[in-house]
C-alpha cells in the first residue's frame, strides 16, 4: 500500500471509511442482498481521500449495494455532490 502524507481531516475521513468497511464487509450487510465492500473500490477510495483538498468538508461515506464506495457532500436537500469509486 502506498504511504500518504495526510492532513488531519483526511485522516478523519479515512477513519470513517474504515468504520464503513467494517460495517459492510460481509455480503447482505444491509439485509437486501447488497454486495460486500469491493476491495478495489476501498483501495481507490483511500487514494481519492488522499487527493481531497483540505478545505473540503468531511463527506458522508456509504457503500452502494454493488459494493462501490460513495462519497456525498450535502449543501442542502436539493444540492448534493456525489462521487462513487
């Protein structure tokens, strides 16, 4: 695994990602046949976190039913920025 020089905020986001990985590591983690978190998606999510500017707010992190990791930033109910890796 690559070594990164991460900011405090990036390390906080990485901790959230780690918690999400633990919660979604088994198939059917949601009770609706969702796939377990995909290892490649998890690794790509770590790389993505390392590229986030320090001024970005901490995102909501979720695992999609297909196992991909999603990052979401909400400005309000109608304005959402979402990235899936």
